[in-house]
């Protein structure tokens, strides 16, 4: 495996021409790359950050794509599953190209292999900062008890609320908003991708979003309830509503959870979600001094 086996580009169309069939061959494992690429295609290269997006493909001896990377600075690099040799070759290729890698998000073993290779190659310190589990909906199991109220699809009057809850969700999960909050709210409103649970008096108390269908799959994200309103069944009720609507389209329904949050993992399993794979985020920093 040689570093130059990884082909890098800043051209989204070139990347998709090369990688689309590969990404669609396993849409669940590639769900984030697929949806981020869709967002770049529909909303432009600055939708996820200020730096130009960068892409890469790894081909086998017959020319077929076997892995991809996608980077929207300042977010972590996204890498599809590879073996340690391919991860090491990528570390060398990115270092040779002078590519800044603030972090990496990938399937757990792939992420660990790249982090070790990048640390050896560049001397940075590497820290695993987040662990996630990807779930697929097998068969929806509605909550045993539904709280008072109802679900409704958010509309333009909810724009400010969606933007505010998006920021609060990011803070709750230990990060920064990946997009401009108002732009994010507008993108969800444009395709009916935000559903609220509201109490009988019409007060919104919980949110479940979903992304547009891509390659036959719909990913539920985010699910958020303000801290003062948790423990009342709102998140389960609104997630079940969104999951059921998504499943009714015939799409594969997916979601990610933070493995540090056992409450959400138990909730989604009760609703009928089953584990697919574990993912990890690694953060890289120059050593002190």
C-alpha cells in the first residue's frame, strides 16, 4: 500500500463520479459521507465550514474504489472503513500534501488505526474524544406510555426555536454547531425535517429531526429535549413519530447515539433500533512546546 494510492481532490463532482457507487453500496455505514456530500451539493461548499472541502478515494489494483475520505474544515476528517495499512498510507499521503487534520471520525477500529498512524507520522498527541453507535430501525415499537400532547412538523413560526435548540443540542453533546444555526433551521424547514412534540396547550417541549432520504436511507438527527423537561417521555414520543414516518417511505431508518449516554441508548433500543457499528472521534493537537 503506497501513499499515492490515495487520490485527493477539492472537486466535489469529481469525487462523486468516482465514489458514488461505492458509497451507495453500503449506505448505512456510509450515511454521514452521503448526507454531507448531499449538503455540499445542494447548499454550497461553505455550508459546513469556512475552509474548502477536500475529498479522497482509495482504489484497489483493479481500479475499484475501496474507501473514501471527506473533510469539511474545521470539522474532523470522515473516513470510511479501512485496514491499518490503508490508514497508514493515508496518514503519509495527507502529511506529504500538508493537509491539516484537526481530528478524525470513522468506524472505531479504522479511527484507532489512523490515529496511531497520524501520531507516528506527525508527532501530534491523539485523544479519543467521542464514541458513537450507529443503529438501524428493525421494527418500530411505540412507547408503552405516550405523554400528553401531540407531534407536529415544525413550520416557519418555529424558526427561532429550532435555531436555539440546535445550539443547545451542540452544547449538550460537547461540541459546537456544525452550521450556522439559522441556516440549519431553514434547511430543516425546507424539507419538513424537524418535528416537535408539544403539550396540550401548544408549548413545544422536544425535537426530533431527520435528514432527507439519501441512497435509500433516512437518518434521524438530532433528538433534543431541554434539560428541565427531560424524563417525561417527550423524546421517545417524538422519535417514534419521526421514525414511523420515515419507515413508511420504505427507507432504511438510522440514527447515532453517544455511547456515554446510556439513557438514550436504552430508549432507542426499546423503540426497535438495533446496533450496526461503533464509531469514534479522535482529536489531534501539537504537543506542548
